[in-house]
C-alpha cells in the first residue's frame, strides 16, 4: 500500500527540523510540493534544501504540482462565502494531488508533503490529505510528523514565554483581528496578516513582539510598545519585501 507522510519542517531554518522528521524523510520516494507561484518560491527552495541536506539514504524525486488558484479575501467575500470558496479550493487541490499520487507514486511507494512549520497550525495539508482519502480513488496509510511552528520560532528568537503565568493564549488571523482588534487579557498571536491589522490598536500599554521571515538569513525582529514601534515595523516589512520578494510575519501582543 502507498504511504503518505505529512512532515513539518520548521518555519524557515533548515536546522529547525526534528530527528523524527529526518527519519521520516529517509523513507520517501516522492516529495510533493504545491507550487504557489513565484512569490513563495523561496519556500519551495526551503523544501528542496531540506531534502538535499537530510534525504540521503535513497533516491527521491521532487514533483511540483501547480496549485489551483486560491480565493482571496480581498475579492470582497463575506466570511461564509469565503469559507465555501476555500472548501472548493481544497477540493481542487485534492483532485490535482490524487492524480499525482496515482500516476507518480508506486503502489508500495512513499510520498511526502513537507509543510512549513507544523502541519496542525493554519495549514490545509491534513484536510487535503483527508479529502483525497474521502474521494475513495486511492488508498494509502498516512502519518503526520510534528514540526517547529513559526510561533515557537518567534518566541524563541525574542526569548519570551508564549503565555503569561496562568493566562490564556489566543491564536488568530489578520483577517479576524482586523474585524475585532481587541487585546483581551493574556496573549494574542496574529498570523496570516498581510496588512498589519495591529495598526488599529491604540492602547499605549500593548507590547508587540514581531518577527518576519524567521529562520532565514533575512529574518527581521522588532519588539516594544506597539504604538511606538509600529512605524518601524511597517518600514522593515516593506524593505524586506522589496529586498527578498516575500514576507511571512507573525506577531504576539500582550499588555504591560
Ligand atoms: C499558512 S500559515 C502556516 C503556518 C505554519 N504551519 C506554522 O506552523 O507556523 C502561514 C503563516 O505562518 C506564519 N509564518 C510561516 N513561516 C513564517 C516565518 N518564517 N516567519 C514568520 N512567520 C511565518 C505567517 O504568519 C504566515 O502568514
């Protein structure tokens, strides 16, 4: 029977990979990469670099599968329409990947998806693999191997704990935070935020810990009272995009 491995490879630094992930990589015949276009090509390169460094025990192939166009929030979807459009997009991805599994992976072969960070955090690979199985056209065993998330990379680089003692942590998206930019007790982590929604926060006691392209040579870190450092973050973000062509950033907000 075919095997599919969903392997977390860390958020940007090829050294941020677990020994379990390296062992899993060395079972792989075919690495499947959804090619999302030029902007994120450095992430495709990160996967290639991880394979080059660690996948040493057997020959393997990397297959880039063109990613069906994803619906974009800026196209003015209401939230419920947007969620339906994302579900439909996952269906198209499942169809494309099912075809590759059937045509490119032997019946007893092993395929892997290398996921940035950890597969459980704001990533659709687990859902897509489950929908390939649900379609019933290809049968396989599958395993998920945990990775270091961008959130863990952020807290490590700033040398801070994720939570305050006994306090909750909310992890949210830029889209949701933009709709309700409150900073409740505890910690708020914002991911997938293309427009720095935290600019709407005006309370002077909110601290921000921001990190962009974490784990890469171009990594940027800023921290301090949000209202005082936000302009610097906006500028650093724009400069990073101009220099590298891509920005992935995550930030953490808390009071005091
Ligand atoms: C689709 S989610 C993937 C999250 C990933 N599975 C994880 O465990 O971190 C993409 C978001 O993760 C965050 N992210 C991923 N890699 C990052 C990096 N190297 N530096 C900063 N943030 C990153 C950003 O918030 C980005 O918008």
